[in-house]
């Protein structure tokens, strides 16, 4: 991965990374199974999702940024 994932990275970009769905599922990111989210993936930012659902943003970003290392 060439760019760091931050709180402003969209779910669309994250989901395209190999292994990202496993990490998102581990943190129970509900957007993966929500039919309505499929229409918003290009605008949903991971930081906003973490705030909405009370997810540990720092740990989630650390794991996502560890992909491919």
C-alpha cells in the first residue's frame, strides 16, 4: 500500500485493499453488511464510521495500515 489510511480515507478505498474486509469485520464495522452503505461507500470516511459506532479508531487504523507489511 502506497498511501497511509487516515480517518478521512473512504470505505471504498479501504475495502479495495487485500485483507481489509477481515479487519473491518473484526471491528464489527456494520457498513460491510448494510445494504444502504453500498450506495455511500465512496463518501463514508472511516473516521466518521468509527465515531458513529463507537469503534476504536486508533487501533483500527493501525491494523489497516499494517496490511501488506
